[in-house]
C-alpha cells in the first residue's frame, strides 16, 4: 500500500486507536488483491476464479510458463490436473459414473490445446 494512502487515513482518523486498525485492514486488503511483482490486480484480471469466462488460472497455467523446478506448468487442455469429472453429458451418458474420472469432452467441438476463455468470453456466444 502506498505511503500516501496511510497518510490520508491518518489524516482522516487522527486518533491512532481508530486509525491503526483501519490501516491494518487496508494493508491486508491490498496484500490479498494487488500483486505488483507480477503486475496483476483486480484491474488486470477482473476474476481469478475459474477459467470459463476469464483467463483465471490460465493466465499463468498456459503451458508456456515453467515452474521453478523446471517442470511444465498445468496446460489449458489438462483438465484432470484440477478437476475430477465423475460424469458428463446427458441421458444415459450421465449415468456412467467413473470414480477415477473421465477425460473432458466438449459438447460441440473438439477440445485440445486452447483455453476455455478463448471462446467463453462472458459475452453473447456466436
């Protein structure tokens, strides 16, 4: 958090008993929502949750970034790295439960090396 923000809060709340908890909470909010070391915050990535309508996890887990130990990061097409798909589809297919998980099958197109957010933009589907 910028020193100017702390100064503004101290000016707005001159009593340290009132200012200190507010400043501490503002700093905690900043730590959870701003990541200057990777140039990321709520303005650059409106929603980190999921990956259907936003890049979410795949802004880094895109198959292009490599972990510190040199191993490849999770790719967009590797759904089973994070998900256990017990059943999918409709009708009888939905009754085919597999405790070890199914491979993901996209309902209307072959899914291979692309991220969900390339088509699922949050806008009207074409």
